[in-house]
C-alpha cells in the first residue's frame, strides 16, 4: 500500500492527526534535521501498525514535509483500524 503523509516535526508528541483529503497528517517529536524526523516517523508508524520498521519505505519526500510511503505487511482494513480509528 502506498500513502501520502504530511508530517509536522518538532511537535510535543508523536500522534496521528487524521486525513486531510488524501493525505495522512502526523505530528513527530523529532526535529527535521539529518533524517531524524524520517527515522522517528518510520518507528512511530511501525509501532502503531505492529510491523517491522523495514516494512516501511519513504518513496519520495526525504527532505520534505510531504512524503509518499510504501507500507508492506498490512492490509488497508488493518491500517484503517490501527491508524485512522486510533
């Protein structure tokens, strides 16, 4: 599954905000420097989805707030239950 994500780095806590059109908004505690926010985003999503970090790949947006992620090992139904419905 491929999803669009918009992250807000330097937040107080890691949290899923929800969807805005077709983009999932997520707040991340880590700063947007030297890939720290990307690493924390992958760790946060892997923990929420109960999958390995290696199952999540950033396809585009390595240095942008807007990213396209490829997530393996999870169905759309499980993704919705674990992420969207919190």
